């Protein structure tokens, strides 16, 4: 995908820098900038990505089974 994501924050002159920074971080998180950076940080072969995805799905499946098998105290 060749999508451009621009995070733009307009602030006035009397706006505190700390608030502007927090606002910027929140917008970056909403746009998924950090997630995209981590994803592109290093190249993974498609076979490795597929294997990791299957392993994560298996972990979720086991976690769900354990969660559902617990009995209620009441």
C-alpha cells in the first residue's frame, strides 16, 4: 500500500507545549504510525510471517479454551 498518512496538529501561540505533544502522540497512535513503523522495521519473509501468524492464532485458541473451561465460583 502506498498510502500517505499526515499527522497535522494546529495549535495557537498560547497552547502549552506539553498538551500539544500529548495531542500529537495520541493522533500518531490513532493513525497507526508506530505500528506501521514496527511492521516495516525489518523485512520478514512471507513464510516466516505466515508461521508467526499461525502461532499467534494457536495461542489465542488455547487461551480461549482455558478461559471457557474455568468454572464459576458462584
